């Protein structure tokens, strides 16, 4: 009995102590807890996004590498990445550029470690992308077979990379990358200089003043002094998803590319032939200059690029364009279908050397480690032979009054040498060189009489290298644009202080006796402007 009383007293004391030690209830509500399943879902979505992003980048990388290996014009990295079908454009562009930048090291690591089996060698582009992320980029999860395969071999790959760095006596991967920063085959003054964003207004859908007002909400906008429908925006302005771009009201088109159709000067109601028309920006510009009246025959040899051309035409609303799938060289000048043809725009395949920096060609395998050499000289010779053949063919159309020839090349072999070689044919057929944009100071290299008529753009001073020549029938005076009336004293192109380097480079690349073989009907336009 006494024992029970003692136990009861102990319990009472214990409960009283608990009451005195008890803290008052907090008035602040506890922070909300994220349900574990929600956090997992968010992480899972990020992993899925990265998984599909790598595969999207791998598809584009395959096109780029195959085109580079076969020296085919497949479009620039930017052109391929900023297509409407690509979802996360910025991330994809960055991933492809970084993978190409590290590609020589990635290949060496994979070859030395010998971790790839036949299955993954058939999907090497995806392996390159994933290896970049694994070794140099962000952390990857094991979502996806390629990720799982490489993650299991991460230790081997890291060990191999360390051995390669030790063998080459460098401490960091960046030290390997910095050993070759220049673009082989081009002068060192080709640098990634800031370039304004040029926007051409599609006057079939929108007037210039309305475009200025709309784009002015995003940044400062100025009119170009040469091309009436061209606007100048600050460098780096991203408009790829802007409603005016996606609707075809404006085109992201460079200044040089926009000058070509203006130089040709087609009139409403004319019949015009665009000889190598894909991707179609110049074709759409012709349609706008002609106010949708008359007829434009857009010729393209490559079936895949015809789809791109047709899409450009549809977006532009250019209803007076007829697409011709076939080789321009096979069109009969005496064909009754072209009996009213009055102008030809010829922008044939070229080396693209004038826009190499902008297209990021220095990242491609063919341009790294000084691989540019004899094969590029042969390619230039073949391109030049095709260009001469195409221009002579254009000069043979009996009713044509105006022909513009353009390239995005700095090489004399593709520019002045082509014009010089066809001059006898031009004179025989009643053509002579006219002066497009007479107020433009940079003219042709002085390698033939009349070279002051052709126009050059400098990759440093004008941010891209370009060449334009205009032929007109002798009985027709060159119709100058209203903005082209003011003449300026012509200069040598970037007066031999710099261009002499380009000239010497072109002469070095020129074959000793000229000539060359035709590149197998290579009529797909290389320019992506």
C-alpha cells in the first residue's frame, strides 16, 4: 500500500515538471514541405529534357560532320540549329558548339580507351555529345542507354584523359584547346568580330516603317543606307522566335546577301530566273522587289533543299515563284518557256570563305589542326570551273538583259578569275559589266580591265567577305536605284594594306595554269544568308 502511494507521488511530480518545462506554442507556421514525389518528378523532367536534347543535338551533329567530311554544303551550324523544328535552340546550339570544340580530345579519349563496341560506333555523334557532358559539361544521369553505358565507364575515360594530358605535358584541357585558335587556310585577321543583326523587311507582308516600330520595342533600329528594306539592329539581338520572323514578315538576312537582288534590279512583271536558289532568301527578296508581280523560276538541284526552298517561299508569301527541281545547266536557253526571261540571279556553290568565321567553320574537323591543304585547292579549282560554266550558260539566254553573279568567297579564283574568263563570251553576246552600288568604295582586284565595276566586301571592315558582279546588255543602260545615284571615289578593296594578304592567299590557292574539272553538277547554293 505504501509502495503504491510512493509511485503515485512520483508520477504527479513528473507531470508537474513537464508542464513547467513546456514551451509556449509558436505562432509562426512551419515552412511548407515539398512532397518527395513532386521533387522527384521535377528532377525526372529535367533528366528527360537533357536526354532528348542530346539526341536532337546528335542528329544535327551528324548532318554537320557528314557534310564536312564530303565537303557538301549543308548549311551553317546556326542555320541547322535555328530551324523551327528544333525545340531548345540556345541549349542545342551551345551543346553542339562545345562538342565540336572538344571533339579532337573526345575522339582521342574514346580511341585510346577503346571502350566503344560496334553498336555505339554506329551512333558516334550521340556518344560524342554525351562524352562531352560527362567529362567537360554538366552532370549526367543514367537516363538513356548511351548515358548509362558511358557513366559505367566514367573512371576509365577520366583516367585516359589524365594520361593524355600528362603525355602532352599540359595540366588543363583548355591548354590543349588554346594551341590552335586560328582558322587554317585563312589569314589571322579573320576573327569572331561583333556583327550587327541585319533584318530584311518582307514588303510583301509588312512595310518598313511598321517593322521599325514593332522591332523598336525590343531594341534600337536603324535603316541601312544602301538597301531600302534592310534594318540594322545591335549585335547579339536574338529574334529567331520573334513573331515577325516566324510569320515571314521579316527575314534574318545579312547585308551582302540582301544587296544581290537589289543589284539585279528586277521590275514588277518581269520573268526572272534564280539559278541556284535554296535556301530561298534571295528568291523571296526578288519577289518582294517585284511586288509579287511577274514570274520567278527558282531552280534547285537537290531534292532535300527544294523542301527548304519551298518552305521559305511559303513563309514569305511569294506567290509568283515557281520551283523547278533540276539542274540549271540543263535548261535550254531556247526553250519557249523562257522566251520572256529578262534577268538571272546566279549565286552558285562557293567555298564560303568570306563567311567562315560567322558560320563557325573553324570548329569543323576539316578546319582544325591545319588540315586545310591540297584537298581544298582541288575543291576551289572544281568550284571555279563550275562557276565559270554556270555563268557562261547564263550569258547564253537570248532575251536576258541583266545577270548578277555573287559569291560569299574572298578568293580571286572564285571571283575576278571567273569574271575574267567569261568576258569574251559576254562581249560576244552583247553584255558588258555594269557598276552595282557605285557609292560602294571597295571594288575588285585589278587583275583585268574593268575590275573596278565589280564589288567586294571585306570580312573585317564589313564583317563578311562577299563578291558581286553585274552584267547588262549593251543596248540597256544600268538602271540605278534611287539610293545608288551618289558616286564615291572608288578605292582598292581595303587598300592593299589588308586585302593584299587576301589577294596573295587567293593567288597561292590558284592553280599554276588555271582551269580544272567540273565538280559533278554541284549547284547547291553554299551561302546561308
